């Protein structure tokens, strides 16, 4: 039971996010904050950023820190169904900073998109996944090979830059 002086029932919150109530850490904290804010707020934050509203960078920073599922799915929804190319580009750019390891296969979809800007942001997603430590070079290899022979010269250029930065770490 929650004490009126304590508006958050921490035990119930731990249960809600599927966390052991006797454990903590950054990942659990991010899930808890996301839960407290709610999925709709995360989706609206994506829209706020994509629309370029005032303080959009603040929304982007919060989304990057939390990497909530709702934001990831909203970015992909805008990318896949949005009629405005600029909104699609911004959604993929934002997806770049909220993506997680399980999103790696989407890099292939982004590289295959007919829009050259989306293709280039697809390389940005791959870059962030690698540099944020969500995936390693071995996992990224199929997409690096795809980029190496991509028809878009800017994608190939980004591939070359990315390979050069990976070589000392391989």
C-alpha cells in the first residue's frame, strides 16, 4: 500500500516493469522512468522532435537516454508511413539515437530504402549501434558489406569512415 506522503509505489513499479525489487541499475532506472512518464508521452516526444517544435533537442536528449520502446516504434511508424520526406528523415535520424541491439536488422531495410537520405541515416543507425556498444563488429559485418557495395556513394563513403574507425578495435 502506498503512503500518501510517497506518491510512487516502488514495489508495484518494479513489478510493472518486470524487475526484481531488490535490484537496481541504469537499465532498470530507465525502464522505471519510462513507465512513470508513459508510452503516450514517449510517442508525443518523438512527434515533438520530428515537428521541430521549441526545445526539440531536450526531447531528443531524454529519448536518447531512455531509449523507450514506444519512441522506437513511433520513429519506425513515421518512417514507414509518413508522406512527408523531411519527417521520415527526422524520424530515422531520431531512431539512430534510440535504437538498440535488436534493431540491427532494420539497418538492412534502411539501406534498401529508395530515399538516399534514409540510406545515409541507416548508416548512422549502424554507426551509433557500434559506438554505443549495442552491437559488435562481427554482428554488424553483413551490413558493413552491404554498405561497401551500396549504389549510394555517400553510403560507401560512410562505410569507409566506419571501417577505418573499427580497424584499430578489431
